[in-house]
């Protein structure tokens, strides 16, 4: 059969869309596959930055090439992910009979499309198979004998047929009533072992979350179907990692390894694989029902799509706890990533937006080029500086404390966010920043002020410093010279308390966050110009 059409849902993240399209084009079947991109529109209260990024997504989508055909659908106003997915998938499967669906924050194996198309062909006429998944985040491949079936569908990068999508019931209340009537809530919750999905469905019914994925999952359980998955994951959710303030090293932003060889799709009886459901249950019980290990906490917020992950993290904390009552244990020890947007990232993005005019020409950024892509203006060359790993036209291997590994006098701008606190020889790192710049070039740097220890980093390479505005001023002036360094502070005691306790921006009063108090710096910003 011909290749299935590919649906991509995109919104406000041009860097993620770029990475996604590059990943798809790295798959051989892309050239013979139709591509349909659905771009969501702005919310009523969209900021100027939001509008700019939404416009960049639309512009980028309209320039995509390399597929059999490209269609771009732009929403005039914000529909939200749930409505976008439901409407978009319905339209495409009605026309083509099947589809491969990918969110813009997925990173794909070069064998993703081959696996999805082979599985769609193999099980096209088997009504017991509901969908094809690609994201195997929960099962160690070594514990599986091959590809497997699971009762829970994927919602990151997946595929299905019209025959399955036609069974989709949008009304969560109807789904819950039918599940109870047929005594299937037990099956929805991994045979009574976890309460994860039934509680999520209740939240959707009450309007606390707007999730299409929980309804898709409930439909699958109600219909008694199974979903086909690869033994080795074909996709990774990087909606957080690409932008992560605290996850800025190249090799630890995702524990999973993508499939590096094709996986053969064989005809199997459509029966759930015992090893797979056991692995899924263990994973959810461990990460969401207690028993967290400090070294694994960064995986908590990677486990499921962000909206569901954030809702569940908030549900786990006591309902009467708020940022004003500070006598409780932190509600998150991963900076609030598992609840939404970390407070310090909110400040870093404000600083980058304010300094966007100097992010131009040849720009280097630590680990990834996220902020360059989001805020850069007239960027002619963009590079990421990584500590180790493969190099490419957009990646260099180097160390800020080793000048011989850095570009010398090449850069118009060097973006270095929340990195110096993890480097012991911080003075040498500042000299490295200075050496890499052209005369007139700028280093845009943020460092941690009143911020908790990053346990993940501390246990691996070290978390050495917290800064003050005076210390940052002197540190940079000794290298860049007086008159060439501007130091600012972002934050106040309210913001510091919210960050220390693990509350996310979405839970805080932004008007209070936006008040700066020089005695309580959460993020210290440095704009240093090379004379």
C-alpha cells in the first residue's frame, strides 16, 4: 500500500517544528508521504512574543519541502490541542482511511515511518488492533521478546485507521458511564493496580484538564482493543528537554535511546503482552505512586504528555496547599518541571526577549540552539556548544574552561543560560566566553541566585555556585572591563519561595513574579560586550 499521510500539530514552538520536520525528512518514506501541518492560532491574551512565535511557526510550515505533498492548515484563533487533534485526525482519516500523527515535540528514529507504515499495512484488516504506538518509555527492551501489544494507546507519535477513529467518543461522561456499566474501570486502571487513568478521566469530565488522549485511551478500553508497539522506542518526548533550563547538558535530557535499526513488523495474535503491561504498571506505580529515587526524578516529568503529567503532579499535592503557606515539604524537587513552567525559566525567557536585538549574526549557545531560534534576529549561523558527542554543521564539541576547544573571535553573540553554576573554574569559563566573541560581540548570560541545588547535576558533574549581583559584576568586569558589563536581577521573595517549594509559573501570580527586589535575586542576568 502507499505510505500513510503524516499529520503534524504545531503551536508556538518554531524550534520544535524545525526539529520535527528534520526528523521526518531523515526517514526514507517521507519523500513519498503526504504531509498535513495543523498550526494552532493565538489565544485571546497572547503576548507580542507569542504572536511572533506563532507567526514563525506558520511561516516555517509554509516553506516545508521534501514530502510527496504539503498542506498547511492555520487556525484563526486558538483551538487547543484536544480540539486540534480531534478535528485534524477526523478530517485526514476520512479522506485517506488512515494516518500517522505526530506532535511537534517528538524526536523520531530514522526508522519511525517505516515501522508505522509496515504496522498499518500488517494490521489494516485486524479490527482488534486499535492503533500503532511508537513511544516505549516504560519497558526495558531487554525484558521484551520483541514488539508487543498493550491496552493503552500512544498519544505522542502514533498511527491509526478510520475504522478505529470512527469509534472515538468525545463525551467523557458517556465514556465513564459505559465503563462503569460494563465494569471496565478495573481494566482502565491496570486491573486495579493504579488509579491513574480513571482519576484523569474524572478530571477531564469536571473540566480540570482538556485531554483528547484520556478519552482515546478510555475508548480503547471500552472497545476491548489493543495497540501495537515497538520493542525499542521509535520516538521520544522532548517538549521539555529542548528548552530545559536545568537540563542543559547534551546527553542526559532523555534516558531513552531511539531505535538505530529497523524493527520487523510480524503478524502476531492481537493479545496484550504480559511483560508489557507489567512493565507499564511498575513504571507508573514507581514514578506516580511513590517510591521515587533521587537519581531518577528527572524522568518523572518525562513519562507522559505534558498536560497530563502536569495535572497529575498537581493532583498529588494536598488541595489546601498554596504558595503562601511555607511550612510544608517542597511539592516538586525538579524545579516545578513536573507541574508546568519553572519560575527561573520564566525570567530567563524575559531576559532573552529583551535582548533579542543583539542575538544576530553568528550565534553560539550552550547544548542546544533553542533561545537562538526563538529570539534571534537576522541570525546567519547558529551553533550549539556541547561537552561531548557527535559534531555537525550546527554543533561543536568544546569546554568553556579550555580555550583551545572554542572558536576564537568568531561570534557575534554567545548565549549561556544557567551553566556557570555547574563549572568549578568559573573565572576561566568567563574568559572562554570573552575569547569566543568578536569585538563588539555580546555574551548573554544568566546564573542562579536563590535557586535550589540541581540534584541531577550535583550527582554527576557538580553544582558549585550560587551568585550575587555584585559577584557577577566583578567576575565579568575583570574579563570584559568596566563599562562593558550590565548586570540585572529578576525575582523577589515571593518568586524565590515559589521556586524553592517547586511551584510552577502557571500556579503563581504573574503580577507578583514581575516585581523585582534587589535583595532577593532569583535569576541574575549579565550582558557583557567585548570591547
